[in-house]
C-alpha cells in the first residue's frame, strides 16, 4: 500500500472536491515585491520533519522566480547558469529537517549505497571529522544565516579543507532536485567573471525569505533543536539523532506554524 503523504501542495482546482481523507487545507498568501503568491497546503494525520521539506521547496522555487525576475527588471545581471559550479566548493549548512529529508530520499535508497558518490561523500565526512573547526565555532553554529560572523568563520575553515561537494559529478549536481536550500537560493549578481575565487566583485542575492532559516526556526519551536548541519556530515548527524527521524507531530499544527514563520519573514518584503 502506498504511503499517504501527510503534507503536500494542493492544486486550486482540487480544493472544491471533497478530500478522500481527513485532510485540512491551510492557505498561505505571500506578497513578494508586489506580486502575490497563493498556496494551498493539505495536511493530514501526523508528519515527520522531513515531510515539510518538499512543500518548502515548491514555495522556495516560486519566491526565487519572482526575486530573480525583480532583479533582472532593474537591469541586474544574474550570471548563474547550468554547468557553473564555482559555488560547489563552498561551505553548505543545512537545517535539521533537510538533513532528515536527505537521509530518506538519498542516503537510504538501495542504489545509492553502492554509488561512487557515496564513497566521495563518506571521504568528505571523514576529512571534516578529522580536521575539526576551531574550538568554540560549532558551539554557536545555529540557523543557516550566511551573514553571521560564526558562519563566515566556519566557511573560511571549510575552504581551507579544499573539499568539493561530494554530489558534484561531471560539473553537475547529482541531487539537483533535492539540493539544499543554501544551494537552491544562492545566486550571484554581476558579471559572468565575478565568481572567481580572488574576485572582490562578488555580490550574493539576498532572498526575501531564506527557507533554510525558516526550517531551523520551525525545528526549534517544535522540538528545541536549533542547529544547522554541514552537508557532508548530515548522515552522521542523522545517525546520532536517530530518535528525531521518526518523531511525528500533527501535520496541521506543523503546517500552520510553518506558514506563520514564512509570513513573518516575508513581511519586510511586503513593506518595500
């Protein structure tokens, strides 16, 4: 029997039909740079933290579309293109729900266990665990805001390890559909050559709603876990926090809290 998805985006034309289960429909309306986004989210039964991630990805992609269109309408140039992978050598922090989602969708799949990428992933994890960051940095490593001094210090430490993303294969992302929000939301503004390692012209687009931060806050309010995870050690983190993988909450309550967080974070965009 196919598993019922407790949280999902529902198409508008399906709203008028009576749900086949006890699903509740939660509306989420956002105003991003003057353009309205409307989502209908179906919630049923109990949900794990990983279940909110695909819904967050749909919302994130819509926000990205409007934001990049807004930048281009003001003659801003976004040089990011398929095949460009300079940022795939950067430090990638992910939220706890993302780590749990990757465990379900990537790491636990039988075909992936024998994939050469898995070997690269484990090698990267070993290097990180062997060369631990300066004492005290991880103690304050929470959320995934790229602007904090702690994150910048960790990014400098990570750059010194010279580790390319283990999911990078032939210049392309092997998990593009499931890629972390830190990658999904990363866009550079400027000339095509502004991404060079020694360039001082690099300007990163500030997304109006950072989904990784939103998921970190959701996790903190649901279960008190307020920490981000370095992508190559996500599997090890999940093994240590195995009890969190199967823990559930009422799906409706989770969606309502998530919608509240997203609305609060998008409020400053409405005011612009």
